[in-house]
C-alpha cells in the first residue's frame, strides 16, 4: 500500500493520464474556491474551506471517484443520470470524456454551501 502525505505525492503515484485528470480537477477547485486547503483524508486528495469538505477525489482503476458528499450529488442528480452515483459519490469513467464543466458547477455549489450556517 502506497503512503503519501500531500496531494502532490498522491498525484505522482498515478499514471500520466490520471495525473492530467487529477491536476485539471485540482486546478478547477483552486480556481473556484479561494483559500482552499488541501490534505489527504481517507487516503485521497481532499479539498476544504474553513474546515468543511468541498470535495474528495480518487483515481480508481476505471473511473475518477468524485466525492462532493450527499448534498453535492443530490443537487445535480438530473445532470448525473449518465453516471453511476451513490449517496456521496459520482463515478466519471475514463472511457468517456471527463465532464469538467459539470465538476466546476458542483465545486461552485459546494463552495457556496460552505458559507451556510447549519442549524
């Protein structure tokens, strides 16, 4: 089992094709979320703002695992009908073009949610 402590180390362990996808997703998150923090959580890159998770990502064998938590999946369920989803995860298969515009929309949604107060 590989060990890494930074997002850079994680990305470096992947194939060049997956590295490119991960770097592009990372760039989208950084562009959409000023002051985003990065860390490894659950052995995957995690992007946070003010201690709240924006999204986790994971390079699986056949798909990009994109984890915007349950609210991020639910809010975009109509746009996710072509992808396998679960309560807090979306699978973007590598054999199809990665929907970077949709990823951007989800990240922007999660960024807005990070400022809402929980009652």
